């Protein structure tokens, strides 16, 4: 039986100082082709080193107010993923409490 493969492609256009000017991504299985983005956070688990490897990129025209919302939504999504991955209800609730606190302090609760 043949294995099914899927690709997610990130393209980054840099300026002369290697600062991201444009980001786009393609995920054909999801019906996405060269969709523009202003920021991306990617974490990959290295099982041998037992550490997370990260790529955090944002374009130089990413507004700070949108970055705050992006971080908040990423934290909320991480809480949801943590629950699905571990079934740890207590820690998920703690993480959600932090997400609420984060939004309140940044005054983005209704964003």
C-alpha cells in the first residue's frame, strides 16, 4: 500500500537586510495556494534532543496590535491542542485562565 504524503510550503521574501517582506503558504490538501500571511510560528519537536525547534517570522509591516491578537489566538489554540493531546483538563483550564489574563492585560479581550 502506497503511503500518502502531504506538503505545507512556506515562502519568505526578504529585503536586502534579510527582514521578511512577504510571507505566503500553500497547503494543497487544504485547498490553500500561495495565501498571504503577516506572521508564522512553527514548532517542531526534536525527539532525540528532547527540545522544540522554532521558526518565528513576521513581516516588517505586521501591525503591533495584530501581533498581540495573533499571540493571544495562538495561545488559545495551544491550550486546545494541549487538551486534545493530553486530556489534562486541569492544566488546560490553567492555560485558558492565562489566556484570559493575557488578553485582559493587552486590552484585546473583545478582539
